[in-house]
C-alpha cells in the first residue's frame, strides 16, 4: 500500500478501460493526477488532454506530496 491523498478517485491506467472511463468525466472540472512516482500520471494527463480535459500531474508522484495522505507510503 503506497497511501493515497484524501478523497481521490482511484483509477488504474493498466486496467484497460481508462480511456472509456475518461469519457464519463465532467469537462468543466480540472483534474489533479498522481501515481506513486509520476510516470503513469503523465500518461493519464496525456490521455485526458487529448480528450479535451484540463489536468495537472503531481511531478514526482505521491513521494513528493507535502499534504496529508491516507495509509503509508
């Protein structure tokens, strides 16, 4: 368990239906994306951006997060 930022929506890119799920998101919202080290979240932001969503990646992943998290890293 790598912990998580409080109240996230947890969607794993490798599960295979990430792009389908992205189609259900609200395009009026901004999405803040993170993963353990920052690599998968870059891919997620690229998918979001190519589908017209505004998103930001947490560079360095949850390891660089300075706020509270649930669980342990």
